[in-house]
């Protein structure tokens, strides 16, 4: 292993030793300074008292005080006190020591004066001696203050040095230890999450730098080994998954054909399964219709590149087409052909189911029509005959006055029977409406063709609806409403053009319009023979639809039916 050029532990140890040395130096200096200052206060007090003692000696001399000699001894004890002798130490400035010596010399001179016969000279020289003592006291005070100042400076410098070294240690540890350790922890988490492209940026030649380089090399080698194994496993797994996916989507698509009623939701589900196949970018199915727009469903987005189209047919019948966009890896063509067969069968079964539903519905309605014709229609016809016979009998037997009153009652009865018979004929005609065609477009085209033979007006059709999403009952109700509206236009509008429009928007809102350019009518005038209006409103109510009739005198008429198509067929909801 490569030996580090710089040791992190060595640097930190040196910093700690430096902090320790600074602490010891500062502490020792403070202790020595404080120790040397113990006698400073006493020396100042003693030297200060010497001024008072000098004046006291002058007073004792003038007053012949018996304490004169005692006071002289006290002055000398003060002058030679331990605190004053300590001023001779090495740490005391030479100026203070020299002034102390000068005070001693001067005292001996004054003591000689006091011992001579001319003691009066002491009185003249005491003031100068006190001034020297004052200067000496001032020097002692300044010396003590200088010690405290030096102590403060030494403490500040020592603490500042310790603080700087501590800051250096913190920054050094953060840069050389904490940050590299954080990178190593983050890199280890990446390796744990199977990400071996780690970046350990430790630009140092110490222990952590060597560890970071070793970790980076280890992660790179692990990545190579892991990716090699992963690639080998992925290749084997991909083949198995592709085979499993193909079988699964084919099975799920086949399950859609087992539904009780194959609807557009089943086709969309199959498209979703196709789009989930690897290599299929987008897919679209178009179901052809003889009359009307084809039904189109799409999954994904086409970009115009690598598109393929396959026709949908069964038993020689063209049912639509499948368009899909391929990418890499290319999908299996056999799998696509299987989907084409599944979709073709689904479209064929859907068409057969709708025809079966329509046939069953028409048979039920034909049965009801036969029952009405055989029962209620016969009864109404019999009543009409009896009313006619009764009218003849009344004309022969009653007088003129009685006959006129009876005639009014009979006319009312006859008119009511005629209206009831007309309504019954309308209902029978409606129930006998047949839908033999497989799609809504074919049925409406055939119905309008039959009505076109009953009028000279031109009947135009604009059908943009697909019958794939309409239930049998919905188709029947829409066809009957269109028939009633067109018949009203033929009978009463005197129109030259009758236009029928059917379309559905992207929100599944179905709109049916029947517009003519005839004479129109005032909507506030109720005509008793317009029974088709009530029948149309009944049809709209069964569809949960909105029916509006817009007409004015000499301005034609427009009938508009709008309803929200349900996702499930009406036959399954009723």
C-alpha cells in the first residue's frame, strides 16, 4: 500500500500540541505575573504611608514629642519592609530599584540631620523628600498597571492563538476528514443501490485520499463485473419475457371475444394489448360501414414513419383495416397476424350480435303490433260501424230538434273514435318498422328511401355516426323519431327539401337534426292531428334526450334531438 505523504493524524496532533503549548505559556505567564504582583499593593501602601511618617517626624521634632524616636524606628521599618525590599528583585525595573536606593540614601542623609544639633534643616528638606516619595509611589503604581496590561495582552494573544489554531483544526478536519468521509458514505450508498459509476473527488495524498482512490477503483471493477452478469441475465430474461408477453396479450385479447356482448370497449382493450407489444409505437383500427362514417379507435401517436396497414376480413367480407407503427426491436409478424384474426372475428361477431338484437327487438314489436291489430283495432273498427248504424237509426226515429242534439253527441263520439283509430294506426306503423340491415347507416338509408317514394320533396341524408357504439334500442328510437319528423314534414310542411343530419362529437354527444324548408307553423297553435309531436317527445324521453322544435310561419321547421350516449348499450340498461 502506498504510504501517504501527509498524515491527517500527524497534522491534528501537531495542532493539539500547539494549543497545549499556547495554553501552558499563557497560564504560566499569568501565574508569574500574578505572583510578582502580590507585593505591589503593599509596596504602594507602605511607600504612601512614608509620606505621612515624614511629616509626622517634623511635627514630633517641633513639639518635642516623646514618641519621636519610636516614629523614627517605624519609618525605618517601613523603608526596609519586605514589600519594599522585594523591589530589588530581577523582575522590577531598574529605575524603580534605583529610586528605592536613592530614597534609602536620602533617608540616611535626613537621619543624620535629625541626629545633629541643627535639626531645623529637616523642616526645610522634608518637602523635597516627600516629593521624591510621591514620584516613587507613582512609579510603583505605573509598574503595577503595566503588569496588568502585559497580563491582558498575553492572555489575549494566547487565547487568540488558541482560537486560530482551533479554527484551523476545525476547517482542516472538515476539509480533510468530514468531506471525504461524506463522499465515501454517499459513494457506498450508490454502490448499495447498484450504481457503480461513483465520483469520489478527494484531491489529497493523505490516508483518506488513498482510501478514496481505492474505493473508486473497487467500485469500477464491481461495476464491470455486475454489468457483465446483468447483461447476460437480461438477454436470457428478455427472450423469456418476450415469449411470455406474446402469449399473455394473445390470451387477454382472446378473452375479449368471450364477452356476452362485444362492444367498442372490447376493441379498445384489444388495441391496448397490441400497443403494449414491444416494438409497436402506435396502433389504429378502422371498422368499415356500408352507409355512414367508419368507426375509428387509436392507441398512441403516429409520426408518419414506419407505418404498416393490414386488412381485416373474414369469410371474404371486408371488415376494416389495422394500421400500426413499428420501431426497434421489430415486432413478430406472426403475432400481428394473430391480432388481425382476433380483431376480424370480434368485428364479425359484433355485427352478428347487433343484427340478432335488432331481429329479436323487431320480432317483439311485431308481436305487439299483431296483438294490437287483432284486439284494439278490431274493437275500434266495430265501434265505428255501430256508431254509423246508430246515426242512421236516430235520423229515422227522432224529431228534428232531438235529432240535432243527438247528432252533435254522435259527431263527438265519431271524432273521438277517428282520432283514436288514427293514433292506433300510427302506433301500428311504428311497431312494424323493421331494421333488417346490419348497421345504423344502412337502416336509415333504407328507411328514408321508402319515405322518398311517398313525396316529391328531396330527402337528403348526412350521416356521420357509427353504429358500433349504438345499442339496438337507441337505433330504433332514433330511427322512429326521424321517421315521425320526416312524415310530419311530408304531410304538413309542403317542403321541397328535407335534410336529415346525424353526428357525434368527441364527448359522445349525439345530435340528430331534421330540417325542412316548408311553410312552418306557429308553435303556440295546437293542432289536434299532430300526434307525431307527442310520439317524438316520448321517444326523446326514453333516450333521456333533449328535443327542441324550432319553427315559424313560412320559415320551415327544424327538429333537433341531442343526448349523451352511454358507454353501455341501451338494451343492457333497460
